[in-house]
């Protein structure tokens, strides 16, 4: 969703800092921040790099075309977008906030960044790109997909069931 929580203002500022290092940045979804995103992209002169297709039912098509995912959320409940991106093998740079941090911890295909810091996001994306090129995208993608499998439906059901059972025992 294009909401304040998702931090797309941070991503637009990051794209502006990366300048010619980014060909395009696609933001999927709809929401009350769309006009603000466009306004900021115009102000920072990166509107030509920003693609806003709106709501998309099959996000995998977009994810498989991307080089790096960026999740600049200011807060999250559960990082479903991170799991979806990792499941396609996409390396990520995302905010080090609760909800995301728990989902991506110990995954070499993800770099965590202090939230609300476009310069840190930009620097991390540049450094991470060098790392990906050195290690190889096939290895990074393999690790990303493997990590995402920790959040398949069976795993999550068992995890929640055990949580409830243990809380009843206490």
C-alpha cells in the first residue's frame, strides 16, 4: 500500500541520491500517499525513473525483472513484502525495524538500514551491488529463496500453534 508507514518518501529520496545508478524504481500498490510520491519525485527530478503501475495481482512478474528490492518502511507488523521478494530470489535492502528485522535476520541476501535515512539506503545499495557482483547473483538468489521458505504456510501454522500451546501451559 502507498501509505505513510511504507516510507516511499525515503525511497524517492534514495533514488535521487543514486542518480544515474538507477534506471527505474517500481512501486506497486495504491494508497493515500500516491500524490505525495509523485510530487516528491517531481521536486527531486526523478519522476522519469519512478513507475507506479498501481494495484497488481501478480507481483512476481515485476519482482523477477528487478535487480534489488528496497523496503524503506517506517514500521511493519510482519514483513510479507520481504518474504515475497525473497521468494523470487531478489536481494533486499530494507529498514531495520521490528517486523522486517525478524523476517530477514541471518539472511545474506538482505542488508538492513536505519529507517528514515535516504543517504544510508543509497550507500548500502551501492555497497550491496558490489557484494552481489562479487559473490554472484545466482548464489544470492539461492540464499534468498531458501530463506523465504522459512515462512511457508505449514511452517507458520506450526509456529503459531506452538506459540498458543506454550502460552496455555504457562
